[in-house]
């Protein structure tokens, strides 16, 4: 006891070796778990963003192609694409390359890449060429064109 009746408090700053070993052991057990969780989270994030990106890209392509197909005539599905005449009578061809590029070739204008990273692109026609169905990376959409006009 001190002179004034208060107990003397000893200064015990610092960490014992046992406390240090226990802290390092706990950290050593928790850090790999945390690292594995972060790796799984970033992998899942990447997969989800890839799926969203693919859906958005597909929707944009389908809208663009569909706008042109509505005025089209003389549809002719080909092995990896579709050929038809647009409202102005020009020959238009859509074709998927082996590298996953979707090309739009217009007679008198040339070829343009309108899509990339595609794995599946199929065109089918029904009802005397008036109904065109596109299968694009798991999404299917059907349009009615002007058909096989002479």
C-alpha cells in the first residue's frame, strides 16, 4: 500500500511468450480460411459478371439483328449463318466464325464484326421463309420478316 492508502499497481506492459505463441497459432489457423473464402468469392464474382456480360451482349445483338430482319426478304439459312435481302434489296449475311466472331456482311459495303466471344449462333426459317429464329449463346428469339417476296 502507498502512503495515502491506495494499492500500488505494478506496470505490467508487454506480452508473455505464451500469449504470443497462442496469438500466432490462432492467426495461422484463421488466415488460410479467410484467404480461401476470398478466393472463392472472387471466382464466383468473376463467373457471375461473365454471365451477365454474355446476356447483355446477346440481348444487344438480338435486338440489332431483329431490327434488320423485320424488313428482310428471301431468308436463306446457311451452315454458320443467314443470308437475306434487306428493305433496300441489298444482300446481307450474318456468319459466325470459328473464333467466335459474328460478322455482318452487306453487299457493296463490306464486313463488320458485330459480336465477339460467341459459342453458338444458328438461324432457322419457317412458314415459307417469313419466320426467322435465332439461337444465340443459349437465347432463342423469333422474328417475322416480310418473307420470300419475288
